């Protein structure tokens, strides 16, 4: 009975958090709802006796990933409320909900109707049986460092590559590289060299801007909403300043 | 009444669906990333539930690797978001359909 209560409470938290992520107007609220979902999943991991994963879930997901999200949200200053009333692409939401119903129907059908009583067909304990003698953390750790050592090492390489890629992407480029986001008080010389070196780039940018304006006009026509228009006026102002 | 594997699988399916719908509906790249995290978590829950049903540790080890890949994905994705936001402040996913210079 306790199990049922725990499951129902966790399921409520998980689903409530998930809905909160999707419908929150403010990205910060989305991130906080995500924390609720991740904690609910962690408790479900405990009830499935995956203790190591529960701890890792809280430390890595709730502790590191969500904090990273919040850092980026605050850093970019995108923590203002979004307008969710207007639909940018006609029929987008209807199609999204339809495909959602499709996914849900297909997975539930696969789980319960087609599989029926033979839901789980695998061989029990094929990789490593769960026993009561060995604690969960010890068992998973041993498996990771013996059978899965190659995969474990490769994830180390993957993480290193991810860190290097992140540093490369957000690094401030050298002055010779064409940049749109230089502050206006940059050195005159740099400005001149840049402009001489970047005729083609400027042309491409102008084309892109023209296309963006055309797209903006289309969107304005599609959704005649005041806030949307104000946003786009802002965007155009910024483009002119640039 | 007892909590069976099917309960966990149904919860995972619903969570995955919410994440997928959010990914399709929202335009803010950060919120879209969060929806991807929801979908990854739904799959993790399914892995662990099947592992527990079979009395096997393989499911938990898979989830461990999924976690690592999710962390790497978030790092790279947020780096992209920061790089895009520097050039075009307030850009949504619709505004970055052109990936040239």
C-alpha cells in the first residue's frame, strides 16, 4: 500500500512538473518545474531499488544540469515572460497535440494491447542479476569498471570533447574575425580592417536581414498581435543599430 | 493493489509524450532543451523499470550512460544557445533557420 501511495504521489509530481515545463511563460519557471520532475523520477528510482541512479539523478540532473540552464537563462537575460497566446505557425499546436496523441497511443498500445501478458520477454538477469547480498552502488560500480570499462572510458572522451567544444563555441574570437557583436567603442583601426575584409560577409548579412524582414512581415500579417508587433519593432531597431 | 512494471511504463509513456509535445510547441531553445530532458528521463524510467522487472543491472548501467550523454548534450547545446544569442539577441528557434555566416 505504501508503494502505491509513493508511486501515485511521485507520478503526480513528475507529470505536474512536466506540464509546468511546457506551459510556463517564463523560462525560469520551466527550469524549476523541471527540478520537480527530476526529483520525482529520483524517488521512483529509489522505489525501484536503483539507489546509485537516484543519487546521481539528484546530483547531476537537479544539481548540475538545471543550474547550468538557470545560469544561461540569467546570463542571456531571457527570463522575461513569453507570449504563448499567438501561434507562430498556423496549425502547429493542433499538429503537435495530434502527434503527441499518436506517440502516447502507439506506446500504450505496444505496452498493453499487443504485448498483453508477455510484456517482459527478456531473460532474467542476463547481464548481471540483482542480488540482495551486494549493495546496489557496489554492484553497479563493479559492472561499470569491469564489463563496461570500454564504454566508460569512451564517455570520458565524450565529456572532454563536449567541454572543448563548449569552450571553442563561446570563446571571444580574435579581432581579425568578422563579428557582429563588437561593442561600438572598438578601435577605429580594427573597425576599418574588419570592414575591408568583410564585404562578402556584409552582403550575406544584408541578404539574411532582408529575408528576416520578409519573414517578420509575414508573421505580422499572420498574427496581428500588439505585443508581437512591439517585439518585432524592437528587433528591427536592433538591426538598424547593428 | 500492487505497483507493477506497467505502471512505470505508462508513466514513462505519458512523460515522453509531454516532452515531445513541448518540443514541438515551444520556440524558446532553452525550453526545448528542457523538453528533451523530459523525454530522456522518461526513457531512463523505462530502462530502470524493465531492469527491475527482469532483476538485471543492465538497465541501470544503460541509464548511467544516458545521463552522461545528456550532460554532454546540454553543455554543447547551451554553448550553441549562447553563441546564437550573442549574434541575435532574443532569437527563437524559428529565427535561426539560416545557419550561414
